[in-house]
């Protein structure tokens, strides 16, 4: 993803009411991420292949947090964003390289694909 694509995606994530303001379970899931990407005019098939990497990258960068440590796996619940400050999110993402294929495999084995939320 280019820097402009990341910026555009973050903008749509921050504007997504379900991600930011869901009454009982705010946060990012792969399904919600795909919806934000669709709203940002990403090509669905291309982004679908990237969504797991984006979820892992955001988690590694500390952009999203795990709030429910009693969940059966770390990916089953939505992961809220730590801030609505675009500069802070951008700084954190720039500080961490996007994950490689091994990191994605580890996350999938830990349950990344198990959440349908």
C-alpha cells in the first residue's frame, strides 16, 4: 500500500461509526476494515488479500488494542483504536514495518480469520 492509500484508509476508519462508536463493541475487525476500504474506493479483491496484513500491522504498531484478554483468541473481538488523532496513528504506523508472510501466518493460526464480526 502506498502512503496515500494508508492515509485514505485511516480517514475512512476514523469516519466509520461502527468502528469508532459502536455502542457495545467498537473497534476494528476484518469485516469492518473491508467496509472502510470499500468506502475508500479500494478494489475489493486486492484489498481482501491485504486485510490480514493491515490488521496485524495496526496491532503491532499499537494503533489498535486488545481490550478483552479473556476472549478465546486475541482476534475474535473488535480491536478499538487508541486515538482519533491522525498524526499519532500515522506516527505509530510509520514506526513499524508492515508484517511479512510469517507474521500473517502466525496471526491466522492465533485466530485472525475466526472473527466474522
